[in-house]
C-alpha cells in the first residue's frame, strides 16, 4: 500500500468512529453555513473548485497565540502542504512543518453535488480528533466555509476563507466570531507558494 493510500485509509477510519452526536452536529453546521453566507447556487457545479490546489506547496503560517483574548501576539512558521486529489469532489491536504514544535495537520475536502457545497474536515496530530466540518462554497473566486464550534469552552462561529486559489499564491484565513457573524477576529493566515504538481499516488475510482 502506498503512503498516500495508507494515509487516506487512516483518515476514513477516523471518520467512522466519530460519535453520533458529532454527526448530528455536523448536519447542523450545514445550517450554520446557510446563515453565514448566501444560499448555494444551483447553477454552479463546484465539484472541481479545489482542483487548482492539487500540488505540493511551500506554506507560511501565522496564527494568533490567544484568540478572542484581546491579544495581538502572533506565532509564525514555515512548512509544506500537499493537496492530493482522491476523486472528483474529494481532496486530502497533508500539512507538515519545519519544526517538530508545531503539530501536523490533515484536512479533508468533500463535495456534495446535491447541495453544491463543500465539507471541510480538520484533524491535528495534537489530539488526533476529527473536527466538525466547515460547510460552504465558492462565489466569484472566494470560498467561505462555516461551522458552529467551541473555543475555550464557548460556542462560537468559525469561518474558513480561501482566495486566489487558481493563482500561484493561494491564500487561506481562519476567523472566529462571538456575535453570530457580525464581526470576526482573524486567527490564522496561510500563504502558499507552488513547489510542484507532484502529489504522490492519489486514489482514482475505476471507470
């Protein structure tokens, strides 16, 4: 089994053991996405929205050390991101950093052709847990994905934003809102620079 297939198998094994309460909450996250952004466009087939990311990238990450605490202290580090296409409408992102001090991350992007929306799942080597999916879509080259989640024991709204995705320097931002999306605090920024189009041996369904 190749490394790519092995990682994908581990990822889906983790998804299977998500508690039922989490799956119910994941469904709720779809409703949160509808509240946080305009309804999904039935005219837009977004199945290939993330295809431009299928490559290897250098990544510069900057994140707020103490979100929603009145702090402006940021931590920065460099690493790599590999986006591996699994099938049309599914991409696996593998994150690694230059320093062992920072956790390694996984993100799984899956597309729902009925709702024309993406589900973005995240897991970190810090705790091994699969988080609730951020749900949303792309409009005019900008993708917004929302979920209701907890931070420091508080139930808040979380947002991912992808922009410049078709360029050689895609840009990602993560923000939290404590007032239902009226205002947002930026907590994480990732800037990518292309290294190559080689993403390893991704699984492709048989025709």
